[in-house]
């Protein structure tokens, strides 16, 4: 391996370690509050709806998979839906109303008062995420946001915002994954028999 490649690998690892240390300093309370909100909603027969674009769409599906199936323990499945998985719904909405409404129409159809709407957007400015989040909040859902840009529009709308403020989308998403894995672990513990 040449020295340049090695240095780039070390640089990414060191940045990740620095961001994990920052999470430990300033993100623990936000994660705990998100867990409380999710558990409260689920215990009151609420549902969790999650959305994001690109890598954040994959994260939405990952979270849903962990909570509908299992994370670490056997338990009943939890009502968690990633709004990024139904290709017929997504393509029909995009075709008929434009991609900016792909999540808005799903929120209109599904989200109820007492549910949790979990929006993932590293920019915090994705138009389709913003409009869906606003509608979810209007309908009485609690809003959790995972962002990668401090002071974003999404952060301003959210009730709870886990912001990993970094210019690198990849680094932000790595810390998002650590955050949502912790959330999955703690939520699950509340539903194990």
C-alpha cells in the first residue's frame, strides 16, 4: 500500500473517532429523548414512519427492518414503516404529483396524531422531506429528525433533532447509524417480554 492511500484511510478513521467522541459529549441526551418519544408512541398504539433520500432511504429501511423484525432480542414486531419501500406508490406519486410530493402523499394517507415521523436528511433541506415533515407535524405526529447540517430548516421543524454537523455526508451518516442502532437497542428493550 502506498503512503498516500494509508494516510487517507487513517484520516477517515481519525475523523470518525473524533465524531464519535463528539456524539458522546453532546448527543446522548438527544438519543435518550428520541427513545422516550418512540416508546411512548408505540405503547399508545402509535406507528413510526421513516423517510429519507438516497443513503438516508437505505437507513430508513434499515431502521424499519431492525424494529419490525428484531435487533438483538426475540420479541413481537413493532409497527414501523419506511416510506421508501413501495415502488408502485413512490413511482405513481412521483409521476402524478412530482417527486417533491413522494413522502407528502404518504403522510397524508398514513400518519395520525400520536405517531412518530422520523425524517433523515443530511442536508436538512430536501424539499420532499420538509413538506412531509410539516404535514406530519400539522397532523399531530411527533417529529424526529436526523440531519448533518446545523441550523437547517428540518432542524427548525423537528421536535427532536440529532444533528451530526459535518461537511461530509458519509461521516454524518456513519454517526447517524451509530445513533439509530442505539435507539433500536433501547426501544427494543422496552418491548421484550
